[in-house]
C-alpha cells in the first residue's frame, strides 16, 4: 500500500508538472499563432483596401467603380472588398449592391476613423451568417467621401487553430503517457528505500529495534538509510538507559513510605504512588484536581501557582488520628518555565503522638509532683506557724508529709524504671525460669494485701512446669503489679482468679478481678503513662499511673504481650502472653 501510494504520488506529481508545462506552453503557442494570424489578416485586409483605393477609387469616376477591371485582382484572394458611400450604401462591385454591412468597423470608418475588427457577424453572398475579419478605411476623391470595406471569413483561421490545438493535445497526452511509464519504473528506485524506511520507522515506534535497513550506493537515500540504522542503535541504547532510570525511579516512588503526587500545570494528576493512596484512604485522588488537593492540605492555591523553582511550601494536615506532613514544590521544563507541581506526603502520626505524649508526660509529671509538694509545703508552713506545739496535730501533719514523700519516692522510682526501659541501655539477664513458680511467689507476696480486704486469690496450677526465658525479678514485678491492681480495685470479700493456659507456642496467664470494670473506650489507653480511668480513686489508692505502662514495657522487652478485656460492672481480666520454650529443657 505504501509503495503504491508513493509511486502514485511521484507519478501524479510529474504528470501534473508535464501537463501544466505542456498546457501553458501550448496555450501560449495557440495565442501566439492566433495573434500572428490576426496581424497577418489585418495587413492583408489593409493592403487590399489600399489597392482598391489607389486602383479603383482614385483612378475611376464614381459611376465607373463597379465596372473597373481591377476587381478581377481580388479573385485570387479569399478577401472580399466593397466601396460604400458616406451614407453606408454599397456602390461597387455590383454583386454586393443591396447588401447591408452594419458592424462596428463600418460605423467607425463612417466617422472618419480607420478600423479593424475580429469576429464581426455578417451574411455572405449566399445569405449564410458567418464570422469575419473586417477592415474599413475612409477615403476621399474630388471632395467626396467613400469607405473602402474589406473582409475575410474566419473559418480558415479557425481550421488552422483547431488543427494546431489537436496536435498540441495529442503531444501532451503522449508526453503524459511517456511520463507515467518512465516514472513507474523510476519511482521504484526512489520509493522502495522510502518504503523500507517507513516500515522500519513503524517497527521502531512499536519498540522493535532488531532490524537494519540494507544499504547500497552512496546517494542521499543510502546515506539516509545508514543514518537511520545508526539512529536506531543509539535510540535503542538511549531508551534502555531511560527505561532503567524510569524503573529505578518507579521502584523508589512505589516503595517509599512517603506519598508522592505529581500534577501538570493545568492541575491534572500525572502520577500517584501506592503510598499516597494508603495515606489518603477514602479520597478518590484521580477525580480531584490540584487546586482541590492544595486546599485540602491547607495551601493557598494562588500562592502555589505563583511559586518559583526551588521554593517549597509545607503544611501539617490532621485527619482524625492521622497526621500528614505535606510539602509542595514545582518542576520546570527545559526553558525554566513551571511545568507542574509535586506534593510529597509523610505520615508523622507516630512522631506527632510521641510529641503529644512527651508534652502530656511532662504536664502529668509536673502535676503528680506538684500535688504532694503542695501538701508537704502546706503542712510544713502550718507546723512552722505554731501547730508543732500541738503534739497530736503535729503527728498527724507529719504522717501526711511522710505519706506524700513516699508517694513522690514511688513516682520517681517508677519514672526511673521507665527511663531505664526506654533507654534500653541495660541488657536484661535472661534465664530459664518456671512460670508457675513465679506466679506462686507473686501470689504469696500479695496475700497480705488481700487479707486486709478479706479477699481470696484463687489459683489452680498445672501439674507440669512451664518454662520461659525471662528475667525472674522483672516478671515477678509484672505479675505482682497486676495482682496488686486487681486487689485494689476489687471490693472487699471478693475473689481474684488466676489461671494458666498453654498453647503450642505461648503461655497465657489470666488474672481476673471482680471490680468496677473498665469502659470500652478506655481499654486502648490503660497502658499509656499517667492514664487513669478514675483519677480520684487511683490517687486515693496510691497509684502513680505508671504501673501498667511499666508492665507493658517489661512484657515487650521479653517478647511478650499484655492486654485486657472488661465489661463495666463485671470486672476486668488482664492477660499476659509469654513465649513458650521446648519441652525438653
């Protein structure tokens, strides 16, 4: 199809060139011949008119014009000549008397102007209408004005022009036929390499670089084919490098934890990596434009649109518990004009929560220390003001001061414990210990506190040992803390139940109390530092708000977990999960 198309175009172009050249030159030739014929006819008519004037008009009387022998001279010509009076009537020769000549040539001659006309319509001697070349010339003799009128039929010239036109048309057709045949064979020489180049260009466009064009000769087309082969090799190498770089960039973009959104200058989305979809769940990124997303993250769209290369705008966006740090910058084209925008999203929820926790922790520590210090200062000032002289009152005040000092000591001890756990500088000395033995020890230690509230601790240990790898003192601290909390928050004369279950991989210790329970919205927060479900009651029972946070840190340090389940009014069950060791230990 391509070969026929190229050949057709080449043949059509050169045929059109030949046709135009031959048509123009033929038309010019026809016009030139016609002009020559007209000029020659004019001269002939003028010559005969002059002859009639000199031989007939000037040498004969008016009455003798018709019988002058010189009319015989016109018999050898196709030209007709007559003499008319100044009134336009035919005087001679006799055969034309009575005929009317009404063309413009005669009218102008009657005004005294010599005239020539082409294509005048008039009747011949037989009454047939014809086209004529006409010439009229005014003459005078003895003060009388006559008009010598000559004409010749145009059929002779028209026949010659038709013959010439036919010859030219035939020549043009022959030239066209020769051109088509010539370019049909010559066009293959030019078209075949072009078709090969087109075929290989399509292959390149589809990504096939395996073919080369065979080249012969040293002409421009052969040089073009060699350059095309070289371009194909260079393009294959370049595309390979570009594909490699694109793959690297795509791998980085798709595997980074940061979300990346790219928009063009019109605000249409060009690229969004997986992380951006994860960070913006619930938002159809593809359906919104750049200005909407700018506004969503708190940017001023007009300000962003006027940014220059190298400028950056950033913002922190809060969506519930999710915090996103967004920064936007522009990218430019080769000319340095802004071509689009890139938004980078970073999930800073953890950092923000840690920062909030740090602020809250500092505030809580300050509050927890300020409360006993205020009490100590108040009672001390009262004693110094004279209450020390009242022994009974002084002893009560000193007891309060001692309790508050003990409370601060416990708080500082817990803070130091958390600091040690957070820093992870000290490595725990692990040993293989029996979890059942640890539970029994913690229960014995807690019975004194339970007996004060007439409570029972119920534990049915398994018959076998349950080995875990742990630091015995730390695990004892964990179990004791939870049992102590269960006793503190359970009413008098109730039972704290402890049971141990084993699975293929874990041991689970369930410590169940019969206290007030924990609301569902607080279960996820009870392991946070200084969090209290009932702050007033916790302080009254001597809690620092750090016990469960320490429990959580110690369990995670041992590779275990701690969690709780509860229903308000039905008590709370704390669950400790430990990694199980092999039976052969």
